[in-house]
C-alpha cells in the first residue's frame, strides 16, 4: 500500500506501517500535502499549510528510525499527519481564531500544549484550519476566509465552529485534527461531515495556548475517522497543566486499552422529551438505529433542557461579548457580521441574567448527576438535521420555523453547559446521501465509556466515517 492509499486509513494503521518500515513519515507528509493541494481549493479547510515544518518533522522521525531509536518506534501516532483549528497557537503563525482583527498580531512564539503533546506522540503538524470567527457559529461560513464546504456535498456547510477540522478529516487530507467545543463546535461538524468527534469533560484537557471564547464553557478535543484514533489522540493529550486555571489535576487515564471491553455491562438509555422534539426524522432514525444495535430500550428525560440551553446562550453572550468589547469599540467594521451584533448584545446583558443563568446551569448539572446514578451512557441526536446548504437562513423543525445557524446547536448546547464528555458518532443511511451524528454522553471523567460504545458501534458497522469522494474536479 502506498502512502496516498495509507493516508485514507486510520491513524493507528498509519503509525503501525511507519513503525514496520512499510512507509516513511516523509512519504506520508508528502501524500498529505498532495491531498490538501488537490482537494482544498474546493473544500477550503486550511488557512495555513506548514509545508517546511511538516517535511522537517517527518524527516526527523525517519532519521531517528534509521538509527534504531527504540523510543521513536513506541510513539502511538508515529508519522501521522494532523492539523489544528486556527485558534491553537502554532509557532510562527498568527493565531487567527477565524478573525480579521487578529491578523495584525504577532505570530505565536511557541506551540500550544496540545499541539506539543500530539507531536511528542509522533504526529506531524500539517497546518491550521478554518473556523467561525472567534468560534461563535455553527456553520464556518467565514466572511474573511470564505466558507468551508462539506466534502460529501460541496454545496452544503461543514458545520462549526470547527468546520475546517471536520472537513479536513472527511476529505482525507489528514486522519486527525483538533478543534474546540463551547456549545457544540466539535459535535455539530462531526455530525454534518460524517466523522467521529470527542468533547472531553470540562477541565480534562488544558486550553492554554489557544484563543478563548467562553472560559467557563470552552473544551478542546480531537476529530478522527475512528473511535480508536480518538482514543489514541485523547490519551496523548491528557495531563495537567497549571497554566489553565480550569484544568483539573487528575492522573492520566488511558482509554485506548479499554476499547475492547465493548458495551458489556453498560446501562444505556435514549434521551427523550426535548431531544426528540427538536430533531427531524433523519436524526431520530439515527438514534433509533444506534439504540437498537446497543440493545438500549429505555427512554429517559432531563428536566428543563430548553432553560439549560438558554443559560448557555446567556453565558456565551456575556463572556464572549466582554472579551471582545475593546475591539468592538474601535474596530467593529472588522468583525464578522454574523457574530458582531451578538457580541455587542452580550456585552450589554444585565449581570442579574448572567447570575441566574449560572444558577440554572448548576441546577441542571445536579439533575444530570441524578440520572447517571442509573444510566452509564445516554444517546441523543447530535444535530436536528443533516447539513443545510450554504446560506440557509431558516430550518423547519416540527412545525416551527427557526433560524438555521443557531438551531444547529439545539441538541449540543445543553450538554456543553454542564461539561459532560460526549462522543459524536456518524451514522449513514438515514438520509439518501448524507450522514448525521449521534451523541454518546457519559458522566464526568468517563470518556472511556463513550469511546467504548463508539468503538463497538464502529465494529458492528452502525457507525462509520468513509473518506468523501473528492476525485472529480
């Protein structure tokens, strides 16, 4: 198998091939660069391609292998190309966070901690990826960089705000990417682009070395074409960092070795109520298919989900607006029109509203904790619909006409609000040509459970992430 063919396989297989000497890290880097060159003019996932850095890092890995360095052979992501949302610090690049305002800032002088940890595991950085401005959006229709297009249908959105991260994996440009999730920005694009995405527990992975959006809601995590690749990358990134005040000092808890345990003994249930009422038939069919495969017959409800989502909206508006208020006062015309007015509104929210939203958030977290006394993994749709076409303004949802862009996060925001670990798994066949995702949700710190279930679903063929057919010019 040549490097181009291998690039379309899972990261674990790629690392095994490099380790066995079947392919070089340099050949894989060249294959990734060629795939990006061939597909990105249509997809628009990348904002920066770090050619010389990638080739240098790959050559260094090959040189260590050539002299029999046993430590390099043990690296779990040996030679695997990856890329990061352009809110991660990458040495030598300006951290854009999808904006025009940041373009004049100095370049980062060092890589963010998660970029460093991925490289320490043997992965090779290929560049930075498109996103909604300042992570405030669900479609990656970026005015400054142009929209990222869904590789499975170029007329449709890739989701957001980590749209470039999802599209790069779906297009076969790289097998792993990193993104962020504040209100659904990993799970929404995973669902629409048909790949796997992991939002870890709030406080699990450090966020320093990345541009913030809402400090009390921000998470960082990986995208991949398999649950095992999520586990390999998540395990490589675990670890405390005191420079992030929200990062919890917990020991590393490897998840990849637990995947083989499958779903035996796990108590699973589908979330009904709000989650059923805010989903189109394709989304409900995907959840039903997953539930049937897992033997999950129970349906349970969380109370006051709509209020929890409203709380997430208020907290996001207030924190985001306050963060950007100085630039809004002096450079309002340089902001993305889709986000500027929301940031301005957020900066003007009454403090009493924010306090009440935080109280609601705490109450909702306690109700979820009660549910997890009897259930290990909850199932819910990830998005209310498949990917809409670029420019879509409205969605029809169970008789309601809703604004399209914010409504893509209807089903993810309430879960982000309380920081639970979630794996989005892609399901095909519920729509004639497009995928849609299902959320696997567990109690805090139980990423191992959602990854086990995701892996089992992939093994059964219920969840899959094929590379998009991108050969036609």
